[in-house]
């Protein structure tokens, strides 16, 4: 497969968005059905899927994009990183910055809060 077809890949190997039109998920079955690990990974699977789906509608990655500088130190080069560039307006609790929100179970956050206002704005612009 040519590298030009792949728009984005998750470092954790969870998903790939291809040609901004489709999503491929990997490693969907983690742990056992009764373990905490299963619940955690089921949540990770759901948030990864939501993250990748949001790309199809114009949402952008707002998490760290690490590279090494000339001194060997890690620096973030993502100009909309929610952590390093809060002035860009993206929230660090958003699934585009962080796939850790709990979306299932007793402590689930409201799905309305899974995306920050700036990502919602990007999606509205993209889908008009």
C-alpha cells in the first residue's frame, strides 16, 4: 500500500483513517469480559473510534506531536496542541487531544463533553 493513501495513524495501533473517508480498527478484543482491563480497553476502543470518526467530519488532532530538537530534547510541533498552545482554543479534555475520557460505565462523562467547543466549531464549518 502506498503511503499517500494513509492520512493518519494512531500510535497505539488502534485505528487508521484512510483517504479521509473510512476507518480501520485494529485489536478490538482486549482482556476478558469481567476484568477492569477489558472495561478500560473497551473505553479506549470507543474513544479511538470516536476520535477517528471526528476526523471524517473535519476535527483536527490537538494532541502532542513530538520530535527531537537539535539538543535531543522532545518538543511539540503541533501548533494546535491543547497542552502547549492553549491560545489555539482546543481543550485538553477533548477526545482529539486525549483519548482518556471515560465514556462507559458509572463514571462516564456526557458525550456532549467528549469534544471541545473548538472541535465542534471545526466540524460545523466542515459539514456546511
